C-alpha cells in the first residue's frame, strides 16, 4: 500500500485540502492519504482554533464516502506540541509490513520553503518521500484578525515569492496539482463576516459548521 501523510490544523478542512489529496492519489498513485490534525502546531499560533473533537468530526464529514482518505488522530491523542518526526515514526510502526516503500509526506509550497526549520528535518527526509503541492495565497476578502501568527524563525512561507520550484537542499517530489487560491483563514473570515462560503467546503463540513455554529456562524 502506498500511503501518504497530510498534516495540518484543518481549521476547517476545505475543498483545497481535498483536491490536493485527490491529486496525490490520481497523479502519484497513492492508495491512502492519512489526514493528521495537529493538537498544537509547532510553527504558528493558530487563530480561532476549534476543538480537536470538532476538527476531527469535520474531517470525517469531509470525506465520509471516499475510502482513500482517513483521519489519523495520533497527534491529538498524544497531546502537547505536534512534531512531524514523532508522527512519521508512529505511522511507520503502525503500518509495518503494509507499506510499499516509504510513506509520502505532503506539504504545501509555503511549508516546504521552511522545511529546514522543522525538528529533525533530515531524519524526516530519510524516512519519507517529501511531496510538495503548489500553492498561492490570494485572499478575496479581508482576513485581518483571522490570520495565524508564525512563531520563532518561521515566516509562514507566503512572505516569500512562490514559484513552481522550491529551493531547498532536500529532494522533493513536485506535485503538479490544480491550484485553488483558498485557505482556512479565508473560510473562517467568510463565515464570521457572513460572506459566501457554502461551496468552499464539502457538504458534510458545511452542515457540521452550521449545526454547531462554529467560527462565528449566525443564522
């Protein structure tokens, strides 16, 4: 089984995440994508972070009919700061004897540009095939007040000029994915400001957010 790991806060998961995962399966031949929601992300202070329970529930609702995608809640169960190296080692052990080659590790271009700052990045690169998806940040609404704050030496990546090629000493597989200029930050801003967001998330996620009045949703 070719398996890839897709980590993030997923706050909330949106159609851009799903399209990216679909491209990994269809163009690179992966059989399963594990969506791994972070408990506490190490590189940013997440704004308006929903509870782990709500983020896991939204992920489950997002792809309930797609057997290729699965929620892996090891970082939430582990608690504390969610470091990728710990997750990679856990998943390799969990799927011992089932994996075809190394697991893939999917990240956006903005994360790949700062991969050298990750904890034990060289060890991660040995254990995984690093897959980089093309991304670009174009917010169509004012997201001031909804944005995450980078910590330490991290910039968030989008302060750099993004091109089709990531400049890095590490070897990456470049995913030729469709580029959807969408972020969870914009989705949260649109929900709170009552701007159109219905089709930026899957129907299951839309229904969950409305039912539980997340992100400042008002009837």
